[in-house]
C-alpha cells in the first residue's frame, strides 16, 4: 500500500511539473543581449536580437529540446517572405499586404537558404509590410508576423517573472523592452578576445560592404575564423554567427552572378566554334558538288595510277587498289563499275576519300573512272 501511495505521489508530481512547464508565463531576458531564433538550437538563424530586460510570453518548451523555450512576442516581429506572393494594398496605417497563395513560407532573412519559421501565412491573411529588399533570388518583403508564430530562446537566459500578462507591462528600465532587429555591440566587454572581436567585426563589416566579388569574401571569412569563438561571451558568439551568415549570403549572391557570367562566356565560345565548323562543312560540301559537276574529261582526278587486285586474307573477295611506281596508294570502292576490266590499266578516278578507313591508306569511293593509258 505504501509503495502504491508513493507511486501515486510521484506520478502526481510529474504531471504537475509538466502542467507547470506548459503553462504560459512572462519571461524576462537576463543576458545583456539575447538572440531569439527560428528554431530550438544554435544551428537556427537568429530572427531578433533583444536587450537585457526584454519581456515576452513563454508558452512552453520544444518537445525534442527541453532546454529551449518557445516564445510568443507581443505585437509580433518582422520576418521575410517572397514579394511575388504578397499583393500590396494602400492603407492608412502604413503598407499592408495580402497573402495570395496557400501556406506561404516565412524566413528569418531574405534568402531561401535560411530555415523557415515554424508555421506559415495563409491565403488571404493580412500583414503589415515594414521593409523590402532585392537579392539574386528576387524581391522580398519584410512583414510583421502574427503572435501565433513562435520564436525560441535558451532557458538559462530567461527568468520567470510571473503571470503572462506581465509581459505587456514595461519594466522600470526605460527602453529595455524595445525589440530590435539585428543588434549593437554589447557595452560590457568581458574578455580580451571580446575586445578584439569588436574591433575585427567593425573592420570586417566595412570590408564586406565594399566587397565586389566572391573572392573578396574569402579573406574576410578567414579573419573571422581565426577568432577563437570559445573565448567570446555569449553575446559576441551570437554576433559572430550573424556576421558569418551575412558573409555567406553575400558570397552566395556573388557566386550566382559569376557562374552565370561564365556560363554565358562558354556558351558564346561554343556558338562561335559551332558556327565555324558549320561554315567549313558547307564550304567542303560545295567543293565536292563542284567536283562532280565537272566535264567528263576533266584533268583533275582524286587519284591516278594502275589498278591492281588481290584476294583478301580469306581468299574470297578481291580487293582493288591503285598503285603508283609499284607502291600501293589507295583502296578503291566502286559498286557501280566492274573493276575487273580496269585491272592493270592506268586510270584516273574522281570520288570521295576517307582517310579514317583504319587500314593506314586512304579509301576512295569512286564516282567516275577513266582509262588514261598503260604505264
């Protein structure tokens, strides 16, 4: 009986703990700055960077990553969608767009290489457009996402401050509850490596803006990679990830443009080469046709010499050839003529030669043959 009672108590505690974990409450950022991510893990891109004291509603934890809290941002937050799926309309409250496709994907940045956010915008749903951007992939709109779209943060940087309604109450520190896209360099530098990172980041940002090709990005990536991220504060680790993502995005855009330029160049060279081959082919064809239109007693022959024959290696069919000065010069093929009657005679033939017969000698397909006299 005592064992059964203990089991019931433990089960009650477990269920109670789960219920408490799933109950919504107000969370407050305890770090000097915190990235809110598209998914439960550092592999997901940051969508928002918020300062110390920012409040939001914690609605639960991710079932596969219990260290990551799922958040609801009062008033929503900005994210990116492909512009061709949004119909822009006039409104007295800024720009308003209407979704014109089913289940529209939403991303933390203006590129398809970034993770999509949990959930999708539905056909006919209205969103407020707060920004626009054109990339190598096309046009994008930055829109305010409804509160039903979750973001994620690690639980060690979020403090439970009570009922969910407190997320709507501004903290005492002025401006501490303002949500910010991107972020600024943390004011407090905890290590020498952090101080070095701040200087390097400023330089790399300037060089990234000035970059003109994908090759310009590579030395920037090497410089950033040389920084030991393990010695950085959590805030600067997040900033390093953000800078790295910006470098990859710009490198990708440059690479797409450069590959397209190389494809166009190769295609142009190929077209020119094919045109030259076609020109030579047509010129040769005209020469052959002209040869066959010459008078019967033309003095120009493809080959001249004495017609000889001998059995092939199996002794069945004779092979005819033209010899000159006692040496073989050509094989001849003439299905329209009885070559036996030309055997031993000096002839001139007009025809098409094939230097790739595989015998080491040219083969002549005879179109005309004339007896010129004996040697």
